[in-house]
C-alpha cells in the first residue's frame, strides 16, 4: 500500500507537470485546461513495476449549476492495486470548510476517499491522490463536494461530478 501511495505522488507530479506546462497551444495564457489526455510517461516505482493510467473521467458541475469549475480524475494501477488522482481548476477558495472526494452511488451508498489538503487558495486549483478501496469498482460516480462537517456520513454540496470507471467490480 505504501508503494501505491508513492506512485500516486509521482503520478500527481507528472500530471501536474502536463497540466501546468500547458500541453496544448490552443488555450489562452493564464487558464488551465482541465481535460487532458493520459500523461506520455509512466512512472516507475522503486520496486521496478510501473503504475499506469487505466481510466480518465472529466468532472463537471451538476446540471443547472453556474460554477466555472472543471476537473479531471485519473485512475492508476500498479500490480493489483488501484489509486485515483483528482485535479480541478476554477474552484472557489475555502478556509473554514473542506473539499472532499467521494465514490458515489446514492446518498446512502457513498465512500469518502478523503479531504483535499491543503485548502484551495486564490489560484482556484486543487489536486489530491488516494489509494482506492478494494470494492471501488462497484461505484458509478466520482464527486468533489464541499463539506461543512469534519466527519460527514454522506456527501455535502456537489461541486464537480463525473463517471467513475477503470476499476473492475468485485464480489
């Protein structure tokens, strides 16, 4: 599990490099294009195995929302372990509430992957990586929410959402 955590950190760094370097000449200076293709390089862990991106999901505000936030999530795999990297731009800065990433089927069937740390600053950008639980493949959506409680039992206000794919269903 520690190796996957290290891989997630390396993949986040590679994805950030791709996102922050522009990767395309079609967008305006000062903007970040949230929908990217798979990174060209695949990081190698200290054990010699390779983590690879196995799925990408574009994340958008809920229908009818007015937010300009956009995001992308990459599911990565090393051996039999899966992880996720979520990046977003144009997210409102937060100071006393927290953003959280969730796997989601319904309000009563959701799994919190974790909180975004550090808080989102004036840049409006965030990135977070997390190992995925063994049963992740049974979830259909990925959410980024704004949470007002320190231990929410169900997702708060949805900021971004998208399909969750790339992990086989188990059980």
